[in-house]
C-alpha cells in the first residue's frame, strides 16, 4: 500500500478508541474531535518517516491529548508550555503510551462514545448522523449525500445534536455492569438504524455505504464483547442481509424480489461468516430479537432455491419474535410466511387489524395489494398499490409497485410474491 493508504486505514481503525479516550479526558465532543484531527495531521507527517506505530490508537490518544492541552494553555496563558521534547518526541511517546493504555479502558471508551451518540433526547436521524460523524469520521458532505439533504442542513443537524449532548448529563465515568448492559442494547439499536438506512436506500451507492459502516462498527463492538450473543446476532443479521446486495436490484435499478434473485450473486463468504456467528450465538441459550431475525435470514440463505425455503420454520421464528418484541411490523413480516404456509386469505386476515396503525407504511399496502392480487381481487389490489406508490420512500420501491399496476392494466398474470420488507 502507499503511505497514504496504510495511514488512512490505521487512522480509520483507531478512530473510535482514540476519540473515545479523548472524550473521557476532555468531556467535550468538539474538543475531542479537534484533538483527534490534530493528531491525524501529525501522523501524516511522522508516520511516513518513522513507520507505523506499534499501537496507532495509543499514539493518536497521547499526541492528540498533548496538542489539545497545548491549545488550552495557549488560550489561558496561565501556565507556561511544557518542554518542546514532551510535545514533539514522538518515538518516546509511542512506546510509553502503548504500555500505559489499558485495553479495558479502550472497551469502555468506545462503548461510551457510541452510547453518547444514542442520547435519548436525540431523534433517530440525529443519532445516526452524530455516530457517522464522530465515531466513523465521515465528512458532513458524505453524510448529507447519504440522507439526501444539503450540507448546511446536515451541519445544523449535527451541531444541534452536539448541543443537546453537551447540555445533558452525559456519563463519562466507567459504567457498571448494569449500565453497560443497557448501553450495549442502545448501541445495537443505533447500529441497526444505521444499517437499515443503507439497506432501504435502493441502489443509491452513497446510502448503501452505510451498511458497510454499520457492519464495521458491529465488528468492533463484538471485539469488545465477544461473548454477547445479541451482538453476534446483529452482526450475523447484517452480514447475511448485506450478502444479497448484488442480486437485490437489476441493471435498471429495479427491485428484484428474494424468490427471483440470482443466488449465484450472493456473497457466500459473507453468508458463511454470518451463519457461523448465528450458530455460536445460539449455543449461549440466551435468545434475543437480533438472534431470531438472524435465524430467519439464515433460513433464506441456506435454501438453494426458493422452493426449498422452510416457510413453516420462518413462521415459527416470527411467532417467537412477536413474543420478544411485539410490533405490527413484525406481524406484517410474519404474514408473508403465513401466506406461503396457509395461503393469502389467512395472511390477509392476520394483517387486516393492522390497517390503522400501518396506514402510512409502504410495505403494508404493498403486501395487501399483492395478497389481494393473488386472490383475484383486482379492485382491492389496485387501491392498495396506488396507496403504496404514494408512500414509496425510493424510486425503486415506486417502480416495483408500478410494475404490478402495469400488469393489472395489461391483464398479465399476477405475481405471487408480497412486498414486505423481509421479502427483499
């Protein structure tokens, strides 16, 4: 690799640990971020000459801390600067810092940093934007492009989120076991939001990158908590879902439903990693929502053809998920499996009570239309498809529903697949 390539890779990998530790030192997001940027600039000068440090995160923490303290002292003019060799002798700093940084502190720093981005007073979109900016280091332009908003609007969103965090009672001390368990759950939810932002983006490459970033952060969390089955479950779910990306859209950017996808395009290495994680998580015998969702995705991945899909087992897993996390969306997704096992009429009966709560949900109307179409109820199908198009979040979703309407208009044979989110 070129100097710039390996430096960028090292900085990206070290960022969560370094920013987390600097946040613990300075208790301010802006100060921690500025200190890290200063350390990165010094790394660009020093690392090509001296080679990669033994512990890049420790190097960046120590140099960033010194740079920030230097800035504080210059502004305050209350304390004279330390000797020059303390600030600039990078070789000595590297060895000492690597020896002093406790790996347990790394774990708590990263978790603290992720958890601060999950501040309960922040809307989900601000949580995601703050995490992508502070934890992942994406630029405001990258994040704005992913969310399809202007840079100025995204800058305001991130600034507002930082202000809310600063005004709140952020905990900077090492969390106890109970607090740590609560924080892990909040972080998992935030990472899944990041993933879904990318997964639901259609073939928009800017937003699709969010899937990869969520997976990278989930891997980091698993290194911090290697025996937590729900962390394994979420990472497995992301991997198996993301493995289907090459087959989810055709050359024109149109949605390809799961049963129509070319399974040869699925990333089998990624699927194998996800399946191994699911098996490992299940051995802990502590079931959770992410493990169940991962198990559902695994059944789809293990089926060599659509006909071999174990829909009865998928139905049973969704029933378990309904007990763990009752939700109309979970019931909607279960209805797809019910339609395969018991028929479209049974599925319609299941989702009919959800109409009021899911009246503004694209996938509810898409599935309702598909089930009515399968039953030959063209008027009801057309009405549901019209509503789905009005609620479509992407051009690909709208085009997919439009295909159904075009077939209706041309009296073509109706499709048999529903449009619920789990069928993609």
